[in-house]
C-alpha cells in the first residue's frame, strides 16, 4: 500500500511539473483583415528565451494537434512559442473568402513585429505547415538570417502556385485567366477570386531564396495532398537547406505526430546551439 502511495505521489509531482513547465497567454493583435487570435507559451523557469512562430496551413488553425504538440515539445526545451490563426481562420476575424497568401504574409509580419518587441525574446525562428510553409519561406526571404534564426517547412505547398495557374484547385476547375467570384470545394468551402488570382503570380521561390540561414524541409514521400517532389524542389531553393524525407505519413503526419515534431524540435534546438 505504501509503495502504491509513493508511486501515486510521484506521478502527481510529474504531472504538476509538466503543467507548470509553461505559461500560456492568449492575446489578439491587428492583422491584415481584422484582429488575429494568438497564444504565447513561455517557459516559466527562464527570464529570457528564444521563440518560435508556428504557422498553420490552408483551412486549418492554431489548435491543430501537429502544431500544439510541437509547441509543447519546444516549451519543454525552454523555447517559447507563438501560435495564431490567420485571417478568416479559427478564432481570428475576417472572411475565408477574402484570404490570400499575401494577406497571410502580412499577418505573419505583424505577429513577428509583436514578438520581436518582447524584451524576453533573444531570437526568433519560424515553422510553417503546408500553406503556412510557403508563408514562412517568403517571410524568411524578406527578413533574412538576422531576422529569423532558422526555419522549418513541414509538407510545404508551393504547388498552390501551379494549381491556380492551370485553373484547378483541389479538383475544382476554372478559367485561370478569368476566375469566378469564388469556387466551391468538395467540402463546401468557398475560395475567393483574390486567392485564385494572387497565388498564381506569387514569387514563392524567388523571395524564399533570399534566406541564407538554416532550413529544414520535412516531407513524406507518401503525401497524397502535396506531392513529395514539391518538398524536394523547395529545399533546393535555399542555399543551406536539409531535406528530411519520411515514409508512410500523410500530409498532416497523423501516423506519429510526436515523432515528426521531435525531428522539428531537434533541428530548431540545434540551430540555437550550433
């Protein structure tokens, strides 16, 4: 009985330690199309810390398990994180119909400006999944290595530029030279003309290539949504990029999310202490 009690107390202490390993602060800030919903998670045992911006993809949000698990893993290593919903997504303001990659890029710029002013933050890195990977790549190209310590692109989706240019997005066809007001995807989601027009003209690779810092691209060879070749292609754009190929995973890495997040967390940590 005494042994059971000791084990119980030990488990409680471990759980308490995990619960107190981070401080979570929810906040809003003005984005390109209204207020953005964001959450800042900081390690409570450190006065200063590096920070990682984590960006979600098309029609996703900051509550996605792939992203929250990554934030927790980074927090346990003493690294702060900020997750936020792009305009028209999750708890942020704005209409999805008005969402474009350029205005998501502006959202990311504003979040970056916010965290850059935090006196506790010693450096900033960024991780983006899918469309969020494109935003991170372009943001890095703008800010350079001095602005972002390192970046990680998870299942990046530069394919969106080719898809919109040929007039077929997620199986829905249209005239790319004269896009309709919106198209309706199979799940009922409406994608606006602004997205269809601006995406096909995006200088994704040209802007991203300006970033000379360390880059990790993680892509599954079995990704059925964004083919693996786009991860390979994107990784070749950067002067200093590593490509991590994984097998048997879908686009969102649902088969073993913690394992993929560990790969990302390991890379980010290594770049903080090269």
